[in-house]
């Protein structure tokens, strides 16, 4: 689909896009800060900081409004959600609180991606009608 036939996003579609991008950036910043400074597994940081790298890959697709990216991010985010649940259950404070923030950001990202896909499909159907 070229840009001439792509319907312009409404304010609700744009809001879900920015919500998805913001929560993705929040997860990246949280992952890096958590594993290097806030509550690393080992003093001085750990290699677990590399969990932020897979989150950087879909960021360009989210910014370019690629529908496929929104779809697969809504599936991949559950890996980070699971990590958050496990660490919220097993870590002590402050790791437990950071895990709860990770859970909230994951849920926010999932909802934003799911709504974005749904609203764009609805707008595309309306444009065809």
C-alpha cells in the first residue's frame, strides 16, 4: 500500500501510536537502568542489561506505523511481562517495585498495540466503504 492510498491516522490512532512508542521507550530505559544502576543482579551491573536490545529492534517499525510490527510486538511483550511477574514474585525491594513497573509498561504496550491495529483496520474498512 503506498502513502496515497493509506488513510491518514485519526487522533485516536495517533494517540495509540505514541502510547506504544512511549511505553516501548519506557521499557528500554527501565531495562537498562534496572540492570546497571537501580537493582542489578550483581554489583556493578549484569549482562542481563542485554534484554533491552530486542526492544530496540521494533522501535523504528512503530515510528513508521508498520502494522506488522505492531502485531508482533503485541506478542513479544508477553516475554517481558513474564519476566516482570517472576521477578516481582521472587526479588526483594527495590527489584520487586521495578518488576511491577515493568508489568505495567508491558500491559500498556500490549493495549496500545492492540488498539492501534484495531483502529487502523476499522479506519481502512471505513475508507473502502
